[in-house]
C-alpha cells in the first residue's frame, strides 16, 4: 500500500475554517478521483508551535504506485490549485510518500 502524506501548517486564525473545508470539500474531491481507498487526518499536538499555527497531516491510501502517479499527473494540479487559491499565503505544505511494510 502507498500512503500519500500531506502535512499542512495553517495560521491559527483560519485553522477551524481550513479543517471544515478540507472535510467538506477537498478530501471528498480527492477521494472522488477514484485513486485512493481511504484517508486519515491528524492534528499535530507535540511539539506545539509558538506562533499560534496549527499543523495537520492527511494520509491518503492507495493500492498501487500507478494510482498515485495517475493522481499526480491527472488530478493533483487542479486540486492543489483550488486549495492554494482559497488559502493563499496562509499555509505551508509538504508532501511525502510512504510504503507500508508487511
């Protein structure tokens, strides 16, 4: 299993709005592409940020590397642009890939 992990730090003043929008729109749109089998969302609790920012991690699960690669090529640019447009200059994000070890 491939895990596409997205860590996002947002300004504290928009954290609840961001989380609600992610749950109501962005995550469902990502899952609707058909490339992922599920997701998990977590909030970073330690270490705490001193600047009042909130940090979240979303993990999208997919069965095969081809699914991930097709998502990146065909869907990610549009979905990432929507996120950037909505929260421009109020977040930073980085993405990592993990592979489940059996």
